[in-house]
């Protein structure tokens, strides 16, 4: 996928992040995701608003279908947590060039694992500004004149 040097994550116009709290019900989180056609929801702390993890909606549907979680369960039971210790994190901001975002999707922060989405934050990682997906990047490249 060829992208231009000038384009940044901001050019993707990522939708604002929709965050759930660990104590929210899975049914509420699913309803919010469906209303906005989101595939990933961030999960933030109720007290500090710190980013704790995320809900992958397709994975959540599978967990529900398999009976591993139920609609009435808390989001915390189904969320995927961010591992803080020993991990390399790639900060993705609105100013990140699309080439870097593409590299992140292709290899992740450590260059070893593919990623489906990126949490877009400010430089200090205090505020979640949005979520960008591989699909967002692919659509942008299709729309952009060569």
C-alpha cells in the first residue's frame, strides 16, 4: 500500500474513541458499538480515565456465542488488557505519518506482530483521541488520487 509522505493520521479523520468502563455491562458496550458501527472500543479506568485495554467486537461476539461471557457480565470479563511491563509501545498521534501507521499495522510496536487497530492519543498518552483501523487506512488510500 503506497501512501504519501505528507498524509498523517489526522487525514484519516478517525472517529472519536468510544470508551467503556470495566464495570459497564457487555450489552451496553455492544449496543454502543453497533450504534456507531465500531469494531473496537477502548476501556478506561472510571477513576483516572487511564487506558486499560479494549474490546474487540468480533471476538466479543464469539465469546458470547460460545457462552464464555454473557450480556449481563461486566466489560472487564471480556476486555483484552494492555500489558504495561516489558512492552514497547508505539505512540500514535494525529501527527503520525501514515507510513508509520501502516508499519505499525504490519508489524506492531515491536515489529513482530500484526495489529488491527491503533489507539490515537496525545503525545503524553493522557487522552484517547480516537481509534484508527487498518480498514480506515485502506479506505483512505482508495479515495486518495494517485
